[in-house]
């Protein structure tokens, strides 16, 4: 009830952005946070500020154990939302198939590809090593540098060719 009253007051005042700031605290501390989360998702989902707030939440997989929301936010038109999703450490838990990580590894935004290059679960997402090899060929030197710093390059390419390629 408090959530509904607070939201209505901010909407009536034309300050929905301020409501999202307060909502973050509500979703953190309320014992009804999952119920409030679902209600807010239904009402505020289209708002960019709300989607960004969700993408930044560490407990998003707890709020939506299916991982569907993380997968949906990974396709958001706003790059800042996708960047925050690419920074998550639970991408493989949200999508055990690895498709989400593969999708983000081909994102048009260099920052997203760079963050994915540093992701620890990259080889688990693609045990063939092809994703690591693909990112090693990226047009961005920052993405290639992220791959070069990985400790699992010999697992991705036991021949060592990838290491040689990155060294040149």
C-alpha cells in the first residue's frame, strides 16, 4: 500500500524519476520486495530509468529466478542498460545455455564486448573456445586486451596459436 501511495504522489507531481530513486530503497529493504518488484515491473517497465535501476541491481536474479528479465534487459535499446547487464557476474546462471553471453559478446557497443571479454564464465559459456577466439579478433584493442589477460587461453586453444596471435 505504501508503494502505491508513494508512486501515485510522484506521478501526480510529475516526478516519476524521484520515485525510482526511492523505489531502489524499497526494493532493498521491504519484506514485500518481490511483490513490489512485480507490481512495479508491470507499471514502470517501459521507463528507461526503471530499466536502468533494474539492470544495476545485484539481486535481480533473486527477484526473477527465471533469468528472463536479465535476458530481456540484455536486448534493451539503451546501451547503458545493456552495459550494466554485461557487468553482471551471474549471466551464466541467468542463462545456462551461454546464449546470453554470446549475444552480448557480439553487441555493437565496444564497452559491452570489453566487459564480456573479462567475464570469468566465458569459457563455460562456450567450451569450444570459439567465443574467446572471436573476441580476440575484435576491432577494439580494449576487447583484445581483455582476452589477452585471460588465464584460460590455453584451455580455449591448446595449440597456443591464440596466445601467439595476441602477442603480435
